[in-house]
């Protein structure tokens, strides 16, 4: 179907069993971790005077979890769902990420330029 657009990206098989944690230290810094079998690996951190760069953290999470590099629009869309409250943590299971990706659709411009 023309308006269905490109297929949504897929989470790597190994990442489906992992959990990603975003810990917000304060208003201006946060860290992204991959938690797999109890071990934590820091994937990215953001600490800026003007606040956390949520797009950078979302890009790092998606780059680690997906089978292919994430599209810019996907990164900016997912960044809106990533931010926990100050001093809190948000955990995202790999399967939860895939469920969100299954509902994500690129803009109509991306669909029209996809070549489908």
C-alpha cells in the first residue's frame, strides 16, 4: 500500500532481552545505561548548561538496540518519550521498544520520498 510507507525498524534479537535505563541526575544531566543480565554498561551521558540533550541519548539507545542505524526523525520522535523526572529513572525493555516501533510511522514526506 502506498501510504503505509517504509517498514518500521526492528530491534536486534540480543537487545530484545536487554533493558535500557535513563537516569536523570538533576535538571541538566542524565545517563543512558544498557542493563543485561544484571551488568550495566554506560552507553551515553549528557550534561549541558541548558539541559539534557534528549536527542543524543535517544540516538545512542536506538543505535545500540536497532538492526540498522536510526533515521533522524525516529530519533527526534523517540526523544520525546525518554525523559524521566529529575532524580528519577526510566526503564525501557527491548520488547517495549519494539512495540513502540511497531506503532511509529514516519512523516508523509518520508513516505513519499521512500521510493515505494
